[in-house]
């Protein structure tokens, strides 16, 4: 996939409020960036993001919410807040399962309801979440949130 195409699509989604944009995700990413320049601004943005998250978790699961949870988890891990990172990671895993991202993309593509680009986004998000959950769990003796069974058609 062409990087320029992805950047253009995502920029368009931000201006149009498309499915790959959310104020929560944007706020978290800005909070990450501000950390390297303005610590107080970064902290304020992350506090705002946590308020936005409290509203998002009452809505149906969404790709952007999963991405935001992974980003919050990574931030908390970097700051040594391992328990909080583990909780955010677990929430992301539950949302991945809720959206069925663990099901085979090939079967979904053959059904014809989803395009190849969307299925690739789903696949990458699933593996990002799976990998991150394993990393967070391995930082301390904790259980991972994944119980891969025959249902997970990877």
C-alpha cells in the first residue's frame, strides 16, 4: 500500500470526520508529540483524552478507539504505569474481539461485504493488539488477554 495514499486518506478522514478519525485518537497522538516539547501541554492533552475515552467506551467498539487504547497503553508503559497499561491493553483486546477482527480476512473478503483495504486494516490492528498485549503481559507475570482457540481463524 502506498504511504502517500494512506496519509492522504487519513488526512481526508480528519477533515471529513470519516471512519479513521476520532477526536480521542487525535488528542492522544498530540499528547504523545507534546511530551517531547511541552510536558505540561502533553499531560493536559492526555487528561483530556482520558475524559474522551470515558465517553467512547459507552459507544459501539470502533477501530479508532482500539488504536487509542493501544496508544494510551504504550504511554503508560513508557511512564512505568504497568497496571494501567495492562488495563488499557485488555480493553483493546475486548474491543478487537467484539469487532471480530480475529476472524479470517480471506473468508470475509469472499463474502464481498468488505474491501481489501479495510480487511488489511483489520488484520494489522488485530496483530498489533495481539503483539502489544503479549509485551505488556510479559513485563510482569500477568496473564495475556488472548485465549486463541479454534474460533480465532488467523
